[in-house]
């Protein structure tokens, strides 16, 4: 494939869109100043990330790459 995009699934319609990172959890100044340039995340669990390597190292390999949220081209 030349490209992959992620898109919202039908069940994610209407979910709350949040900043890329939670400023209560992780807030270095250089990133806070550029927050408006960063991608967004959704409030549903599938669209969250925690910046926690130990948690995500087990979750990321289990992602279903054939899921409805991926568009390949």
C-alpha cells in the first residue's frame, strides 16, 4: 500500500473530540504552545492514547489492521 488513513467508524459518530494529549496528565510547555497544530483524539477508548509505554506496548500489537477505521490506498 502507498498510504493508510484512519477514519471514524459509524459507532464513533458524535463522540467528543479532544486535544492530542491530556494537559492534566502531560503538559510540557513546548507541546502546549503547539497543541493547535497537533492531531486530535476522540473520547471513545479506541481513539485514546496514554503516553504510557508499558500499557500501549501490549495494546498496539493487538490492533485489528483490517478494522473499519483503516482506509488503505
